[in-house]
């Protein structure tokens, strides 16, 4: 349900029935209930709309301006009874007196899209406040440009970082235990050596206990160190975390983990951390690959070995065709990339990480001229507008 506060002139020609008719039509376009509320509730909401129902509403806006000037004003217009003209006058006043806002105007589908994008952006920002991301061990040595600014992220998002020694993870793995769930059970049914699955699930159990101990919403691990120390990988463990809604990243890449948390919080979708692996500029498609995909994103999967080492267990998944979004933000939130594409069928390659997704893209200039490091994040659905709205909130 989305709340809105309504203002209009008593001299307006628009009737209560006409306003209700417009709101109902907009509800149908959004697929969600709109609720008319009093000013106090509007101000208390993390996200709400200001419905300027008619011309002549400017004076009524001035009466409440001091109360709502620090509240983002998303001004809903009907396109009737001089609603747009009044909204422009109100927004001009807001911009000149320390407030900020945006007019929502267009046909019903356009307005519905704007509302959903803004609502999801606010939802994402609210979901991240007070949460923590953990890094187990140091970032992998090859991540020479993947820095992050913990102070800036805390100031802008209210999101903190926790460093966890690799030795603590190894101690937890040595307990050789994990809590069963639908994902551990599904992995154990795969046609793959049982002892390798069990070792990988011990790593999952260790991850889960550290996530609970430090109250983390996500964790990244210097996973290649596990190859020598425990002779397995973190791939299955991170896949399970991602399936459970805990962001699980590899190689200690904290900007990538931050990007996972941002995209997941905005969209409510599971996310996949992966490498751009191949670009086909003639066919206009890109292949991304990694081994820690949440199985909740997949059409089907099996288990395979870890690509680089040939040991352990990793997820080899296949995606159904459909819309998707590719995303990455810098570790100081100073810039971001968001692009929508279409997942396509692709043959499996032994020369890439085990889960491979081919995405139709029209433009590769970002990747080839000014990328934000190597790892990028993919989720299902079209979410570029929500991402852009989210970063607009941070300015």
C-alpha cells in the first residue's frame, strides 16, 4: 500500500468522484492500493506521494511547507483541472526554498512506472540502514582497483563493514557441521562425489555461523585460500547464502558485495556476482560467468568442479531466457553502471567459470573504456529506473 496526501482548491471543478476515479485507475496501473492519509501520516512515511489535485492548491501547500520541506515531495498530477500547472509552481517554490521533489506526470503507465521506481529506491535505502557486510580475510591480491570507502558508505547508506580473520573461518570449518535446509538437501541429491559435497557444506556451515555471530546481511571471503587449507571451495556455501537472501561474494571483493546488497535491496531479487568473460560485438551479446549463483535464479543446474582449480564443488547453472539488469557501483558510491539486457541461450564452455549467462547488449563502451572493476552483478527483470532513482536519493 502506498500513502498519499492530497491538496486542492475548494474552487476547483474537480469532484471527489473524479479524484477517486483517477486514483482507482492509477491503482490498477500500479497493481497496488493507494491510501489517502492525513499530513501527520504522510510525514511519518518513508515514501509517500503528494497529490496536487487541482490548480489553486499553491496556497494550501504554503501552509504546510515548513513541515514537509525536509521530506521528498513526489508530486502526483492528474493532467486535469490545472493540476500540472499548480505542481510546477509548487516544485519551483520547493527548489528555491531548500526543498526537493519531482513531478510525476504522463499517462497512467508512465506514472505507475515512476512511482514503483521511487518506492523501490526508498525501500532499498531503508533496507540497508543499520546492516553490516563482512569480509573474511583480505581481498584477493589481484583486486588491485577494488577499493571501498567505509566512512562514505556508512554516511550515505548507514551500512557498516566488519573484518573477520581467515583463521576464524578455518576454525569454524573444522567443526565439520552445518544446519540442513532445502538447499543442502538438494545439493546432496546431485550426481557428484558425496565426500566433496560434504566438505563444501562444512564450509557453508562455517559461513552461516559467522553470518549469525556478526549479524551480517552479506559476506565475502578470500576464497582461493581455501584450496590449500581445506582442499575445497566456498562456491556451494556462497550459493546457499545467496539463495537464503544473505549476499555471498567471493575473492574478498567488497565493492562487488556492496553492489550485491544495493541491487538486491532495491529489487528484492536474488543476485549473481559474475565476471564479464566474453563480448561478441557483432552478435551484440556478452557472456558473464562465476560459480556462486543462487539456485533460486536458475532454470536448472548440476554440480561441477571449481573452474580454476579443478577441485571441490561448484554450481553449473542454466538460466531461462528473459529480461535482466547488470549493475555495479564504485566502493565509494561515486558512480554506478546499470543496464538492462536479455538473457539468451548459450552453449556451455569448459574454459569459463561453471555458471555462464549470455546477455544481449547493444553497447560495450562502458566495459571497454571505463569499467568499475571486473566483477558485476546480474539480477532478473528490468530495474534500471529503480537503480537510477536510488542513486539520485544519495545526491
